[in-house]
C-alpha cells in the first residue's frame, strides 16, 4: 500500500506503471495482488462450504434412503421446507442470526467460518435428495441383499457398498455447486454481510470498487468482476467435463 500511488490506472493507460499492472485502488493497494489474495479466499470459502454441504447432504440422504419410513419422511419434509426459501436468503438469515448471537469482537475472527456454515446449510438439500433417490434404487439390488443375508452390519453395507455406488453423481453436483458457492460468497460479501474488510474476497473487492466506478477508477471493480466470472466459468466447465466422464452412456 502506497498512498502516493493511489488510483493509478492499469499499466497500458496513460499514467500507469508496470509496477502495478492492473492499477491501484483509492488507498494505493495493488489491484492484482488483491485479486490473487481474494481469489484464494473465495476458493477457500467455496470449497469448504461445498465439502460441509456434501457431508451433511450425503449423510442425511443415506439415512433417508436406507431407513425409510418416519426417518425418510422427516428428512424429506425438512428438505422441502428448505427448498421453499432461496439459498441466498437462507444464507443471509443464518449469517445474520449467528452474528447477532456473537460478541462484536469475535465476529471478524470467525466470520469466514460462519459464512461457510451459512452457505453449506443452504446447499445440502440437492445432495440429500440425489443420494436418497440413488439409495432407494441400490438397496434392492442383489449385492445388497447378499450382504444382508451373510450378516454384514448395516453400517458397513451403507459405507462399504452403497456409498461407493452413489458417490459418482454427487461429485459432479459438488463441482457445479462450487461455482454457486463462490458466487453466493461474493454476493454476501458485496452486500456487506460476508467476509470482513480485513479479509477481502472477490465480492468485497467488487463492492469497494463500486464506490469509485463512476468517478473514472473503473479498474478497481471491473478486474475483480472479470476474475470472478472467469473463475465461475472454469469451475462450471470442470463440472461439465466430470458429468461427461461419469456418464457411462457417453463412453
């Protein structure tokens, strides 16, 4: 950060310098360095949120599909209630409630983990419903019936036989949801309820640059936005590739 170099344009414009290839913000901070740091934070939050949602969704989906009956009904009704609320609205609600319960001094320290939990609790339903549907199909097949006949413990059947046969489509969903998780984090940070300013993700950088967009310092906001779009596009392309790779009809 150098206040003497504040609001420098990108290097290829008049007044720019290759010391700051993408220019500087209003406080003289290098935009390129901020983007690299913010991309790391966005990927960190998105990846952990997807992993947590995957863990919750797969666990509940296996329980619903294997146990059936009342357990299945309760889990699926909870999932139906969750689906009636948009993911971003639910994440805002969870984040706001948790922040309200915590002391102000502790909010910035665990803000990233609160955000991860809020996003994960907004995305677990898709995994649960998919795993439940696959479990209902797999549990009646011969290899599951044979394992039951020879006295294999139900937990071992679920973890050792069912889970490996339903995890393929789930990995594809997780890859696609990673892009949605990153976009949700960026949206929350842009609204000011995500990561604190001391941990600038791509959404925070876009929000900070938005205040100077019409004053001519367009690079502060535009470049983080472009990087966010490219990052989401790359993750979606990876998800499409995995979907084709796991689809036996395309082999």
